[in-house]
C-alpha cells in the first residue's frame, strides 16, 4: 500500500486526506487573519501560525508528495522535475520572506 492508494478501496488516498486537512487548516487561518481585531498581538499570532502551517505543508510536499510523484514519472521527466525544484528557493528562504511580509502587515 502506498500513500497514493485509495482508503478504503474507492475512497480518497492517504495523500488526499493529508492535503485536504492541511488546506482546510490554512484556509481557516487565512480567514482568521483577515478578520478585524482590536486586541494587540492576536493577528500577529495568527499570521505566525499560518507561516508555521505553510512551512509544514512545504515540508510535506518536499518529503512525501514530490518523491511519490517522481516514482510515477518516466525517468527523464522525474530527472527534469528534480532539477527544476532544485532551482527554486529552499523553504527556509520562503519562510523568511513570509515573515517579513507578515511583519509589515500586522
């Protein structure tokens, strides 16, 4: 059984369940962050939670999703995908950028 196999036989896969859960959590945090509040620090904490959630999603993608997809691709496409991902900034750089944006908006 792999993360791509449906659970039960005709249901969503483990991967689909994980992605759905992570996306719902991020949507909820985006909704909370967009609400007005007069309480100091609340919005900053929500944005920090959102940054942690998005960073976790990026880590899941890098360690679980991308390798699973690479296994399904023919050799040349898998090699190309790995090369293209290597040119993208690492997740820590993206997290730093998100933090800077959050600091400017809070």
